C-alpha cells in the first residue's frame, strides 16, 4: 500500500501487518500517486510542480517529469504501463513516456488559465455592516438593513510578478481568504493569496498597514487574519507553518509561533496551521493543525500551552465560548467537539453526516452552532442536545457569525449572505453577492478573438491563441444579452435592454451607442460587408418561443432555410448610426449567427451546432455529439448514440459557441473556458 500526503512523504506499507518498509521523500506535499501495472514503479505528483517516477524495490527516484507550472494534482499510468498522464493546477494535462526523458505528447485540455467559481470565502459582521471575502480576490461590504453595497477592497496586483501570473491564474493568486472587522468597526483586516495581511480604514477603504512577514519560499498564502478582542493585535496564519501576532497599528511582528515547535510532544512536518480564533479574554489563540490536533497559544509565555487530541481529520474551524472556558472544534471527520480549556479534555462530541465547515456560539453563550456540507446549519444547547436543524443553502454554508443582538448570519457558497433566527431557523433577509454568469458568447470570423457578455453588465474580450484578456468594460445599465464581431473583427457589438453599443474590439473603447431599441436584444449580427449591424428582439411570450422552436426543428428536418422574422429586427448604419430597413440578405445572414434553443439528444438543451456536431449542456456537463452523415442535427439516431466527447465544467454551463474546432463555454460563475474539439 502506498500512501502520501501533507508530510511530503510517500510511505510503502505492508497491507497485512501495517509495517512501513520504505519511504519516498519529497521536498513538498504529495498530491497524487499511481502504481504501474506491474507494481514495479510508482509515479507521484507534488506541489513543487513536478512528477516523479520511483522504483519500488530500491526506493530510488528514476525520473523527474518537469514541465508543469502548477502543482501536479493527478497522475495515472496507462493500462499497458507505457505512458503516464499528469494533470496540474496550471490547467494542462500532459502525457509522458516513463522510460524516456522526453515528453511523448503535451496537450492542454483546457486552453484558458484555471477557472474557479466565484465563491464566498469568509463572512464577518460588525454592528449593521457585513464584510465578505470572495474567491475572486475582492472584499465587499454591505449594509445589513438595506443590502446596499458600501464599497470594496482588493490586494494590489503588483505583489505578483508577470511570470507568476503566467503560471498561475490571477484569480487564484489574488484570492481573498479572510476578512474581519476590528471590535470598534473602524478598521478591517484582510488575508490574501499574495502572502500578505492588510489593514484598511473601514470608512474610506484606504490601506493603512501591510504585514509581509509570512512571505517566504514555503508560503503561498495567508489564510486567516483576525483582530484581538481589544483591537491592538492581529493574529495571522499561513502555510509557512507559523501563526504570527502583529501590532495592528504599526505592523510590527510581536510573536511567531512555529508549527513544529515542541508542545507536550513535538509537532513534526505535519505542523501546518489551518484555522485560528482569539479567546474572548485576549490571553490566548486557538489554532488547528493539519495533523488533526488543536492547540492553544499562550501570549504571556509565547509558547504552546495546551494540546487537544481526538479528531481523526483536519479541524476546519475553531472558536471559544464567551467566557473563554470552552473550545469548540469542527472537523472534516464529520464531528463537532467541545473541550474544557483548562484540562484539555473533551466534554462532549457529536458525529454528524458531513464535514463541519464552521462553528460559532450565540452572544449569550447558551447555544453552539455549526454548518456542515450541503448547506445545513445545526444548533446545540450547552449540553450537546440538538435543538434545531435547517438548510441555509443548496450547496455549502461556508461561514457563520452572530450580530450583537443574536441574529445569525450565514455566508453561502453562491456569494449570498442569509440571516436566520438561530432558535427557530426562520429565514430573515438575503443579500445576494456577485452575479456574474455568462449570458452570451461570440467568436470573430477568423476565430482569433472571443467575446463574452455577463449578467453583471460587463463585456470581456480575449485573444484565443495567447489567452490574453484584452479588456473588461461595463457596457450597459442592464445585463448583456448578445455580443457579435464585425466580419473584419475590428468592431464588437453588444446588446441589452433598449440599446446596442459598438466598441473597438482591440481596446473596448465605445464608438457608438445605437438606440432606441424595442425590448431585449436577443441576437446581434453584422451584414457581410460590415456596413450594417442588426439586432433581433424577443418580445413574444413563452408560448410563441416554443412555437418558434418547433418551427426551427421542422425547417431543419425538411431542409428548408430558416429565416429571422423581419418584424423583430432593427438595422443601423455602422458608420452613422442611422436607422435602416433590414434587407432580405441580412435576415438570411442571421441564420448562421443564431444559437439554438431546441432540445438536443436525450432532451438536453442544444446550445450550438456545426455541420458535423451538436453541442449540448446539462447543468455543468458539456456533451458533443457527432451528426450521422446525411442527417440533420435533430435526427433520432443521436438519442441512442454516445457523445464523442464531454467536458465537466467547474460551474453550471450557461452558454457556448463553436467556430471550427474552437469551442468557448460560458459558465454561471462568470468564467469562460476555451476548448479544442
């Protein structure tokens, strides 16, 4: 049995006796491993961006596979043992010959940089204000009474070099992991993936202090930063195996607790700290480690004072009772535990159905609350009796906190904040965070450029080959419903409710705003000579839309050409903005621009098609079906045929567009993924 993990070690174990007969040492954490079919070799993937091939009998490293620019998160031998596949956080998959130093093939399944859903990372409440840390790297602030946004902060981009940004997605580099208010609500501290913690003025959002002590070869992020109860100190935790305490006003480092320091038995290389919490009396800091233990750090002695052992998984969150006598811990071993701080002994524990994501106590101290996977919130009294269970979100309740009046706020995975009565579970207000899903996509005629319109009213444009983002601009007062390039690729049109805007496709500069327009622009296209731009509005009800779908299907089966209804089309002169009468040839040109609404194979939504393929989507899965020769895209044979390719997206798929062999997919989280058919 081979077993690897956070200790940068792969242990080879006799599965009968449990004896360890060999260890394969790495420099960084091991993320993946795979046996060769003949059991003579093991390939391992590491966070140092390399994969390694090991000879089992001699424990020798025979080959280092170098080429990834992100951690190697997945490795796999082929069934005949002649090839190794590696998958990395740099969004590439590579295939290697294990007996050769050169790569047999190097391909990118996903051409874009890594994309992740924009999710809530941390929630903090002070008075009637809430702060939310997003995975997009932004911290936003809201009025809890009105839901109005009060501003935002972001760690500056200059902390990361251009080379690092080429290797790692900027969205990952600048993820904001934590946001917290000072006790008097006058300041805010944030912790980011740029290895810094920063203090901001809560009113002006001006940056006041930057804490850089965690930056090292070992560190890649600061995961948490919290004010002390009196606001004079800040504690921060990083994957450099330290918890550091700072003067919150000057930025001076006061104490550094090392994870491998001795405390009632030494903490070895698994001593990475994960979560922290201040005791309400300000005398200590509770911290969890990756070796499943929790400790209390004594500020007076500057040492680890007490260790709590009992969890069989990493402790994901910790907090103290209001009187600082109890420590509450929640773990990915699906248990909630309450400990006596003075003795270090557990008072009670509860085994739950999913891992415990966050824990908290009510202001009066009579109830303990935790959130678990699948968005559930559980409430217990001081003796451990469950008093209430309710659902906060369909995906994940990531963070919870209480206001001074006892109202409980839960930060959910969809970037919303929901308030609840912790005793009854009654839902109060819901504050929706970032809404960014991709509503429309288009290619330029030569396939060299891709543009996307989003629900947050922004338009983005990329260069396909280099994956470089040319611009992101806010284009309309309503969400973007359609985008289109001119034939020569120099002009980009975007449509919304009531207007169409023409922009320079290279810079995003607005050239002309075309209005008025009746309703929503559901489709945009240019005449073949680029002199006219046309927009079609969807003013019909749902019944009429269904009728149009049936008509489109009938046209496809019969071979008759489709045609856009001229009554719903507005046409302008691109140079002057003058309203024109659409020509018949312009309406015929629209057929090729039109995205399908009809049902594809097995009833899935058909979001685009080519001469030879049908592109369908079902939630977060994209399926590509081959059209049989001589048949149409909605022939019954496709319902029985397996897809020729599929792609599992990191978020729900909203739209997609194909141009030749190039496919771009727009996701619910606002990201666009580039694929090659």
